């Protein structure tokens, strides 16, 4: 049973790290603010959730797990809300998205 928990927790930790890395690459590779914001919001929410789930599995049922669960709920509410607020501020500030001139309109 301990081996199953170890494999499951490390799978969550590795999966979360991969999603966070993909989000960081999206910030570097995408052309404008809105696509970068989308990449980082989706990957950050899922990546951090998986990392916290992996840590909860490693921590067992204790006070540490309760604290990690509270962090998880806090991140699930504040992350998308912050991204939405940033996108709304950019739209109200009339920040334009980059249009690729090679694509037909």
C-alpha cells in the first residue's frame, strides 16, 4: 500500500511540474498578452493543484494535509479570479492582441 501511495504521489508531483513547465514555456512562446495569460492560467491552476495533491498524498492524514487542502481551495478561487481581473483591465485599457499578418482575415 505504501508503494502505491508513493507512486501515485510522485505521479501527481511530476505531472504538476510538467504542467507548470508547459505554462512557463507558453509565457515565453506566445505572441501577445491574452494568449500568454490563458496559457499561464490554465497550466498554473492544474499544475499547482497536482503538486498540492501529491504533497497531500505524501503527508498522510494530518494537520499538514488540512493546510494543503486549504491552500488548494484558496488557489482554485484566487487564480482564475486574478487572471480574469487582469484580462478585464487589459481590455479596458484597450490593449490590442497581436494579429499575425500571414493569416487571412
